[in-house]
C-alpha cells in the first residue's frame, strides 16, 4: 500500500463536509480498526469537541480529522471494506497518518481532557 496514495485520498476526503450520519457510520466500524481502535475513538472525541466548541481546533485540524472519519465511514476506498479483514488495512493506515500529522495537537488535547 502506497503512503502517497493514502495521503492523496486523505486530502480529498478532508475537503468534504462531515455529517453526523457519517460520524455514526465511522463509529460503527471502530471494532474493525485493530490496533488503532483507541486512536480512532480519541480523534472522534476530539472532532466532536472541536465541532461543539468544547475544545478549540483549527480548521486544518478539523479537516484532517474529518477526512479520516469520512475515509473510515466510506465503504469504497483504496481497499474496499468488504474485503474483510484486509479491507480495513488502509483505514488503519489513514488513522496512523492523521495521528502522526496531528501528534502535537493530540497531546495538547489529551492534557485538556486528562486522557490516560
């Protein structure tokens, strides 16, 4: 799987609007994310807090997290989800990319919410 292709897809998804139904779809897929379950739950919470105003996030940060949410929610991506379990490999990689890109902001958020 090429990281460049995943980065391009993440950028495309980051430019789309995230509806509450898409957030719910992504939440429903969390069990399929292997070692990234906790990371995805954290960025979902961060996104919700950013949208609601409970935590201030830049538009770029919201877009990056929103892109990851939409990517996970989408059944049609680099590796279609119906190819279980390998269909979630790309979703897991996208979460890793977002976690890496936003590492400093995520650490600040963890302190804010007293994350352990």
